[in-house]
């Protein structure tokens, strides 16, 4: 059974940092690109970042470039999102998704940026 | 960035009746590899999104055949042939052809 389990969310002050993790199981993790997608409270979906299978190419939405870093560890079947210089507008549920077309989603982890 | 425009925003439907959601892109979604990376997602209340359709018209495993996708270029449609109670939720289109990947604003399907 395919599973994606996100962790690492929480409450952080503006300007702070968080590192999200996503543990994958039930499929060959190293064969898939992976996405982070977020959803602000009561709002729609917003793609955040993508990493290719071997981690050598990464793509970001403009508003997180230079602040967020996506990475992966294929030996640990894990995806990460290092988030620095957090802003109130980064408050959202962050989902880990399999593949560029997001064929499977985790349950998400909530990130709240507030003073 | 490619803008994805969905309509309507809200879609009240009678059980057993059909429903149709439109998604238009600001530029062609035909990739240089010949594929069109247009996907549809369903998000039931309190749940993460679930992909229903990929590359315009391919249903994911376990998706009922009352869901169908069609379209080409910049104009796409998701149809539900006979709406059931479990279909209530928000539906999103997403393009995967151009960076950054972008989603439509969502269409809320509810029962009349």
C-alpha cells in the first residue's frame, strides 16, 4: 500500500525556520519525482517545489525561491522541505505528493507562521 | 505563469444528475513530448486531494467510470455522468506541462 506520511509542522514566528519530512513506503521512491504542495486555510492548492528522482534538479515557485529547499534521501525513502525566513503567508497545510502529476498525496502537516 | 481558470466556482447538483466543470489554461498545455499534462483532483471535506484523471482523460485506479475527462490545447472538461452523495467536495484542475505547475481555483460540488 502506497503511504506518504508528513511530519515536522508546527507554530513558528515570522523569520523562523522549519524542516518538513515525508516518509514514503509501498512504492519505489527513487523512481519518482516528488512534489510539495500547500493549501492555506480555506483556500485552494498551490504547488511549492519539485525534485527529480536523483535529487540533482529542483524547481520552486517564485515566492519561496531562496527561502525553501527541497531535498530527498532515496536510501531512507524520505523527502524534505527546509523552510527558512518564514512569512505569515506561508501558513498552510503542506502535502507531500508522488510524481510531477501528484498521483498520490499524504495527509499533510500544518505550518502556522505567527507571532 | 500559466493561469488555470475553472468554472463554475460552485455547482449545486441533484443526485443522479450530470455535472460538468470547465478548466481553461492561459496557454496551450501540449508539451514538447506530445503529451498534454492536464490532471483533475477531488478533495472531499477534511481530506487530502486525490487524483482522478491524468493526461486529460485517463482515469486513476479505483475511480468510478462516471468520471470522465476531455479536451485539448487550452480547454478541458471534467464530467460526472450521475452525481452521487460521495462526490461532494472541491474539484481542481492542474497543469503539469509548464513550470511552475499551477492549479485552478477549484469548483465546489454540492448536492441541491
